[in-house]
């Protein structure tokens, strides 16, 4: 049997048979899919919350620490001319 003949035979078999799924398969798939969506939504919200908290913490640190200011000198210059 050549390739077109095999394809025609497969098409006939697929058209004859009616796809029957177990009735609980659909409900299980919907339940699992909704669970996955809830988990993804929760994970996305937690990541946004973490990003927001990091931005707030960075902003507070910048305001308090003022890292752009030059620290004061730790040694005093020598006193001359006394």
C-alpha cells in the first residue's frame, strides 16, 4: 500500500470512530486548569508585592543613608602656626 492509500485508510478509520471520552475527564481537566490558574495568579501577585516592597525598602534606604554624600574625613588636618 502506498502513502496516499495509507492516508485514505487512516482518514476512513478516524471518520468512522466517534471520539468518546470518559465523562469525568472534562471535570478533572477543568478543576486542574482552574487550580493552575489560581496558583499562577497568586504567584504573580506575590512577585509584584515583593517587587513593590523592594522598591519601597530601596527608597527608604536612599532617603535615610544618603549614599551620594561624601563621608566626613576620619582624620583631622595637622594644626600648624600655633
